[in-house]
C-alpha cells in the first residue's frame, strides 16, 4: 500500500481555517511604516494645496476631494495595521501590556486622565495623587 503523508495532512487540515503566514521581520515593518508616513505627509499637503486651489478658482470638485481623502484614509489604516504588528513584535514574552484608554491611546503610569480624549482613568493607581 502506498502512503501519501502530504495528502493525509492536507485532508486532516480544516479547510475553513485559513493558513497563517509568519509576520515579516520588524525591520521591514518599520521601513514600510516610515515610507507610508512620508507618503501620508506628502498626500496631506497635496490635499491641502488642492482644496486651496479649488477655493481660489471657486470651482469645487467634491468627487476629486473625496477620492483623495479616501486614499489618505487607506494610508492611515495601513499605518495603524503596521503599528499593531510592531506593537506585538516588539513586546517580549512576560512583559505586561501597557494600559490603554477606551479610545485606544496608551495611558501613562500614574495618570488620572487620558492625554488624548480626557476621559478619567477607570483604575487609577493608588499612589497617583
């Protein structure tokens, strides 16, 4: 009888569960993030210049502005994904996660309020006075 170990492994694998690829090295993620931040800055300046020019000429093209804003939002979403990946890649095992506010911003140790949104910290440390 002929054995086909690879075929048997494929048959045992759950087809509904997608195959996970390993995350790229943190250096590649940081490099991509830096490039995206430069592109975001450039795109944001272009968007401001475009809206100023439209104001000067008194001819607004809303579709063009919406298209450029959608590109910018896409860039920011990818930057956020990279931030999440880098946050998990840089954390060593056994090191506790940093406390986060409901808005997602990191909370500084000893703070009573979020620096981003101003919400009071739910579990303020006892020595934060």
